[in-house]
């Protein structure tokens, strides 16, 4: 499993084990995150019923880094595929570079509301 994660990270990050520095690998993650973020922000939030959220990232101890709202009017198949790709690459990055975290788990939101065209995650009931 660890080998599979390394191979996935190198495919996503574009470097081989011998060439990649931690900064190179981080830059690859950052490029992928920028694409995800751009897609998520590509639609103004005018109707909360058209929005959903997904966990993103991979903490070193497991679980998501946070949650991100996205419009169901974007190409959700591509978007969620990029989110999965980023999560797997970040998990491989964490293993490869010995990253650690506080192991806290972010609370899952219960929905999305629109405030001045921006999606805002809501928590609780």
C-alpha cells in the first residue's frame, strides 16, 4: 500500500523519487489544490440547494484537513476526482516526508448557505 501511494504521488507530482525535493512535491500539491479551489469558486452561490461539500486533504494522522463547499453546477465528476487525487497525493507526501499533525478531526458541516454570493459551511442543526 505504501508503495502504491508513493507511485501515485510521483505520478501526480511529476517527479521520481531520486529527483523530488520536499519543495517540489509541495509545489505539485499546491498546483492541484489551486485547480480544485478555482473550480470550487467558479460559480457564485445564489441558491444553497445547488451546493454540497466534501472533505479535502489528508492529515498525517488520517482524516480530512477540512471541508470545502462546491456547486453542483460544475463538473462534479472532475472536481471530486481532483479532490480524491489531492487527498491520495497528500497522504503519500505525508508518508514520504514524515509529516505529522495535531491529529484533530475537523467537524463535518451539516449544510451550506449563501452569503453575498459566497458559500458558507454551516455546523450543527
